[in-house]
C-alpha cells in the first residue's frame, strides 16, 4: 500500500473493531437507537455534490499529474513551489477521502442492498483511477536529493509536513517503478478488493438454523447465543455456526489462500522479507518491538488465560469449559439490560470525570447523529469508528443490544471518535494514526467507563460479574488477539510453500487456540472452522496485534493516571492531537514509557494478572 492509499483508505472506512469474539442480541425496548445522518458528507448517492466531487477530483488528479510529473525534483529547489504541490495533494486527499468514506459508510449500513453495493463498487473504481494518476507523486518525492529536500523543508509552509516526508522516506526501499505501482493499484479492485467484498457480502447474507428458533438467525444473533445464560442455547448457537461455516468452508479457504498469495506476491516484489513486515512499516513500529510484545504475552498464557478459565470452569460447576462456554455469563450474573439513554449517561459521565473536554467531544456524536447503533438485517457486524476526513467528522457504527458489554463497546468506539476528532487538525496527510497507537483512546475510554461502573457497584455479586467481564474482555484483547496474530503468521508462512487445504487451516487454528486458551477449555467438533468468520484476517492482515499493543499501553498509561502522573491529562490530549505526526517513541517519552523495554509489556500484563488475583481473592472470601 502506498502512502497515498494509506491516507485515503484510512478516511474511507477505518474498521477499528472491538475484539470480534462475541456479538449479542436482545428483544427488549432499548430506547430510541440512533441511525447516523450521512448528509454531513453528501445528501444522497445520486446527488449533484457526489457527481461534482467525482468529476472535479478526477480533473484535479490529472491536473496535478500534468503539472508536476517529472518536475518535482526541480520544484523542490523552491520550498514554496513544493509546498503548493503538497497542499494541493492534501486537499485532493480530503475530497477523495470524503467520497470513499460516504460510499463505505452507506454500504456498511446495509451490505445486503444491491444498490449500495453497486455505488460502493463504482466509487471505488473511480477513486482507484484517481490514485493511479497520483502514483508518480510519492515516487518522485522519494527521488529528490536529500540535501535539496532538507533545504525545502526549511520553508515555513512546508516544514509542518516534515513527519510525512520522513514516513514517506521509510517507504522508499519498498517502492516499485511507476508502471508496476500503476498495475498493482488498478488490479487491486479485481483482486484483494473484490475478495474483501465477496467475504463481506457472504457473511452478511449467511443464515443459521438454530435449534429452538422458528426462523433462521443472522450472524450477530447467532453469535449472541454463545453468551446466553442457558448452556443448551450456547451449544445450539455454536453448532449452528459450525454447520454453516463448514458448508461454506471451500469458499473461505479459497478466499484465504488467494489473499495470502496476493500478499506474498506484493511482498516479494516490494522486497519485504517477513510476512508481517509491511504491517510493521504501515504501523511505524519496529519488528523487535512487536516480537517483544508477542513473546511477553505467550509467556503469560499460564498466568492469564489458563488460570482464568480454570477459575471460570469452577464457577460454572464444570471440570472443563466447552468452547461454547468460554463467554458464558457467571451463574450469579444479574440479567441487566441497559437502555440507550442510560448507556449515553454512563459513558459521558466517565469521560467527564477524566476531562470535561473529552465528554464534550463525545457528546457531539449523540447530539448530531454521528452514531448508528441499532441492529438491522444486512448491517455490518461488530463495531467501528470511521475517521472520514478532517473537513468532516468521524462516524461510529455498532450493534447495540443493551448488555454491559455493549456499553463498553460504545465507550471504546467513542474513544476512537474523540481521538480522530482531536487529530483532524493535522490535516489529511498527518491525521491518520498508526494502528499501534490508534487503540490508545478507545481502550482508555473503555477503562474509564469500566472503573466508574465498578466503583459505583456495591452488590458483591454484580461487582464480581463486572470484574470477570472486564477480565474476559482484556483476555480477548490481549491473549486472543496475539493468538490470532500467531495463527496468521502460520498461515502466511505456510502459504509461501504452497496452497493450504481446509484441514491444514483448521489444524493451525486449533493449535493456537489450545496453546493460548489452555487445558481448561475443551474444543468440540466444529470449532476448528471458527477462523472463517474473523474479518481482520481478510481486511487487514496482522492488524490484530494492535489491540494487544493498545491494551498493554493503556494499562501502563492508566497506572500513571491513577498515580497522579504530573500533567497527565494535558500530555494525554497532546498525544491524541498528534495523530500520525509522531513516532510511538516520541508519543510515550513524556510519560517515561518505552515500548522497546520488555518490562513495558510485562507491566501492562500484570494489570490483567492483578484482576485475576482479585477474583481469586473473592473466591476465597466467599
């Protein structure tokens, strides 16, 4: 992915999903659930504004090509002229990003609608044509002599883009000729892009025949059954999922094989050695930092997930948990349904307790219909916050079902929204935040909300249920996502040796699940195909470690906040406002944190370990 595509795609549809293990459904009246108002982007797909921006965007892309292709090295001798080129490029990124965001959000709201799917596909084709015209720009910028560029960057109108140029230089060893880059870009719409769309539309159309239900259920409703109080319902849901996933296994195997091969071809041509190197480059994080994180989490499996699920099996009166029991509620967990107005108040109150400014920004999402919360047929599963473009504002999508976990999801996605809102002043080229830091505000917002709920809970049973629920969420965010990363590594490394069978993929999946979840989990027939529905594997290979990175980072930050670290709130907001303009080492330095130090990761993991200690203490005093 070029720097152009990264900037624009991050504004099109940034699927910053909460860990996608559990979805829930409810039939209760949850209040007036908002449906987002996309008119802030465009009035309608067939509006004159959409047509205008598509036409003017294409014309501007051609103008930039005609004006600057083959001439940027000369233009760089005049800082003001190079600044004009970069500013025009940035303005086009905002316009094109607005189009992509609108098409992506419209499609996410109902992936089963053929008209929306067509509009999404048509817009992406036209945007791809624009990107193709712009390919020369980053390639030529990277050919400018270092001394000439350094002199140009002293110009006041260009100096603010220095971090963008520094990131661009990191891409240089992996860039190809313009002709090949053009081919890669144009072919993406019939290659990886088409397979992503096939996966999305297949998943949104699947129906599951569940024992005890008169009508087939969608994916969200079926996944919900895995968190039901009744064990028979959990088992029925798991068996229905396994049957449909198996029925579609050949398709999902083909999609996985093809995308992995597509990535291998791209990596080989660009010169990436390790299967995850391109992701590390995109995240602006060094491989040894990620390796240290993975190693620390692997070593902590026995102290975290293995120990917790052994405890949970005891709570549920079982020797071992069946795989469908992993997310079962505790026997004494109160059946609490939280209506939407109450959820809003919980999150805003928690945010406001940290910083009124944070609550004020989050409130805009509720007041201005920047949230789509209801569950509907065809709607994208899970949750995300789409940054869109600096000239507009973020949008949040979720499937709100009234459970405490949904409140945590709301807090998580609004954290993303606050982050994206604060970073927008950096502009279209510098606002996008690397995935490793993109989870910072979301997980922090979730932690603020959880701690407030826990502090206000006086009933011992409910307190235990809340603590257990948060522990499970953190295990899903850290242990589970690192296990996903390990699975992806196995898949992509093995795919370099040849096409993988469904059985091979199933075996790899089970191997990492057994290792990460531990001996207290019993995997029944059917679980081996559950890798098929994880969207991260399809949309963003190796994305998942960013969750663990963000969670451990937030655990360390939250510890400093509790210790009243000097100027914490101001430093925290400065970090969010920086967007993608600083390396993670620069972001963490004011807090005295260093991700290269293994103790940094262990400190974050000890927070989860401490929660399990607390739960064990409750068990002993009960």
